[in-house]
C-alpha cells in the first residue's frame, strides 16, 4: 500500500476569487490531490477564511502582499516578509510534511526557501508563466535570485508547454510535469434558450452577432483592441454587440473608452459570476473573444487560457491571441482563430468571418466540443503522484 503524502501548500488565495484562471487552477489541483489520497494543508493570506472542507485544511496566516498590491513603505514589506517566514516556520516545526507546494511567485519562493532552511522539505513549484516572464524585465540581482530559486525546486508543475519552455530558458532543468487546466464536464444546455436569456436580460437585438469577453481587465487580455476592432465592423454596417464581463485595473479606462465611442450602445458591461450564469454566458454568446498578447515592456502574457476551453465545451467558437500558452488552448481554424492581439484589423477579420458565415460558426462550435474533451481527463494527476512518491523521503523507520 502506498503511503499517504502529506502536503503543505503556500498560496496567495484559497479558495480563489471568481476571476483569475491561476487561482482556479490551484483550487482544482489541490482538490484533485486530496481526492487522490493526499493530506493537504493550505497556508494562505490572512484575508482567506479558516476552514476544513472536503478534507483540505485552510489556515490564514500573515502573508506578504503580492501581485497588484504596492507597498507604500519598504519597511512594511520587510516586516510582512519576516512575519510570514516565522509563521510558516512554525507550521513546518509542528508537522513533518513530505512536500511544500509554492505557486512560484518570487516572494512566495523566497519565503518558502528561508522558512525551510532547517527542515529541508522538497519544494514543488507551480508555474503559470507570468512571474517567469517578468524575470527578463527586473533588476539583474533579482533576476539571478529568481532563477536560482526556481532551480532549488525538486520538480515543477507547468500549466502548458509554453511555461515549461520558459523554465528551461531560466536554467531550471529539474523534472517538470505539464498539467493542463482541467474543466468540469457540464451537461448539455439549450443554446437557443440561453441566447434568448442574454437577449432579454441585456436588451439586445436578437439579429446581432453576440460576441462575449470574460476575464480580468488588464492590458494583456487585449480588450481595448477588441473594442476598436468591433467599432470598425460596426462602421462597415455589420450587426454586432459585445458583452464584457469581469473587472480589473483597466475597468475605468474601458468605461471611458466605450463612452467616447459612436457605437457605445453596442458595448455592454455585464456581471457574470460563477455557476449557472457563467454557463449561460458561454453557451448563449455566438463567439467568445479574448485577443491576448504579450506586453512588450513587462513580458506579461497568458500562461494558458482556460476560458477558451470553457467556451468551446458549450459549442462556442473562440478567438484568441497568438501569444503565450493560448496557442495550446485553441486549435487554429478548427474550433477558432488565433489572431494578432495588438492588431485591430486581424481581430476584425476573424469576427467578420463568423459574422458572415453562420455555417462556419456551427462547424467550429461542434469542433470545439470535441477539442474540449481532452481537458476532462479521468485521472489527470497520475504522472504527478508517481513522481511525488518516487521523490518522497521515507520517514524514520519506514522503508523506501
């Protein structure tokens, strides 16, 4: 009988907020690990809720802020870092864990490394791509430290082949396992009924092509360029409406951009939460579009793009940017199109094809249902569990 794996994970958010594919990816990963017989404990930011649900214990701790949070004073950042290391160290002293999982942010990795100096528990990195991309745009010292921290992991989990290639470029040549984002298989829905729901709810012209966007409002998602592309098509007298779901740092800018448009009534910001409303959104729209691109200064780009698979599952054709891991989420000219997310003409041409060819929408929609099936694996973590058990350090008195 295989011994139970005792895993401690240090994550930014758990459970995840409604938006953000990386957060949802972590949530699904640890749910699957727990279902596979692992004992999982999550250390997460103090804003998280202490709970023990479905066998996963979540413990909020003081944690250094990351992502879009900016410290006004460096001493506060240093204080939070030290406090987080001490709290994590306390948990490592109480229990013998087989592995520590870290979602590969620079400060997360640094915290884990320092707190783990004495116990020396193997660390598994979860790599989305965003943080690794930024290595090229930071200071020389931090770039060196980030690369070195990545190489201290016993293995890395990658969200896509693209992310795996980034790790290799950073010199992290230890074993890595690609685990694509997984989606829950949903029952078949009535597409005309869900489309009519969107028409009635948002007061749409039912003859318009309904294009949908759902994601964080950040530059790399290409939303502003998408708006420009649709304006060009509206000028050509194409009948289109864009439903924009989500929010983020660019939401106010997007609202201002729409308000200045001659076609402002054809752009509608909507609220789409998780659950049935999200399913209705993906099933009811005619085309899903998120023309992502790699930001030239920061190198920020999509590590994968699970929303394209979620939309494809419901028979909705998709349009995404030919950048980052999205090239693995869309089968170009089979269930959608890959476009230049910085070029409004490129985006407009793909939408025009769907607008003028209902049979093409139907074909790509049906193809998408087949394409999405590969992301509903029955046992997606089998290679990871085998690798973990192989690298597990036996406890005292236990045979390898």
